């Protein structure tokens, strides 16, 4: 079977909702044993139950990726029984505003989750992957890492760091048999989008949804499943010649928006 993850041990951060949930479900359906790390334990356990209802293995953990001690403890516990083959660094938070609208607290919060979170999880898992002699790390970046987007100063900063961390990790660990790539989604339709629009544009939900959809040349937002399918390819053996690469999935946003 193409793109099989049969027998693979996978960790997905932020796997309790949105893109992370789609990745967790897809990887499990392809035969992986999935460990979901999420700050919202209820969300992670709900996804675990959905996966188990399909007859597959999954485990959920409450984990704050910004807390190195917490991350090290959880990943070490997982690796005690079976060394993870794949780490998907998906956990992240958003922020709207230019540099003047970003408080120091906002900046620290985004740094701690979007940048330090990837640092913590990757640093914790690398010794196990090195000992095993192979591994696969996939980071979720954003089109905001590559192009200027209005009122996304802090978010763009963190996603730019995700992109360059990907290149650095891929270069430093290629001789250990460890691959590292990233995906840069454009706008993806998740519950977060509905909540954001409702909070900031009450009474104008349909208008704003249509406007946001049309910012992508293809005329709509991506579905979480489409991002999960790209993640599946990059984490499968069919992609074993690919490392140190960013894959936009953006409906033409980066290349065609002008």
C-alpha cells in the first residue's frame, strides 16, 4: 500500500483539533500508532476515542509544549516503550496585529508556543532518533513565513523561525538518518476561523468568511484533510529522498496573489 505508516510510532503536537486532528486521524488510518500531545486534554482524548472506534491505536497526553520539563517527561515516557519514528510539530497559536499592536506579553506567548515549543519537542526526541539511526520531523509553518501579510507581525516572526529551524535541523542531522521538512499552509478552514470571525466581526460572518476565502487565488480556504494528506506523503517512505524543504499548500497565494 502506498503511503503506509504501518508499525510507525508517531507523535503529533496540538493533535486535538484542526489540522493536528486531521493529521492524527489520517496517520492512524494508515497504520501508525499515534501519540497526541495537546494542552487541552479533553480534546486529545476525544480524538483518541475516535481513532480507537476505528480499531486503531492512539494515546492522549496533556502537554504544554512551551514547558521543557513537561515535554521531556512525556516524550521520555513514550520512548521508554517504543522509539518514535515521526514527530509532527503542529501545535501553534495565532495573533492579529502590527508591531505597535503587539504587547511584550503577546510576543513572549507566541515565542514560547510557536518557536520554543518546536525547540522543546525536537530537542527531546532527537537523542532517541539518533540512537535508532533514523527519524522524521515535520514542522507546520505558514505562508506568513515567506510573504508579508498585513497585521501578522508576531505570527509571521514565529513562522519564519519555524522555516529556518527546519532547514537547520535537516542540515545538522542528515547524517543521522533523520529527515526534517515543513509545510506552509495558507488559510485553512478550522473551528478557529469561525470563532475568530464571530468575535471580531459580529453580524458580518458570511461577508468576512467570503472575503478571507477569496484572498487565495483558488477561491477558497484549504480543508484540514488536504494538509494532512500532504503531511502523510512527507512522513511516508515514498518521500525518503526529501529533506530540508518547505511545501506551501496555499491555493496559489504565494506565487499568484499579485
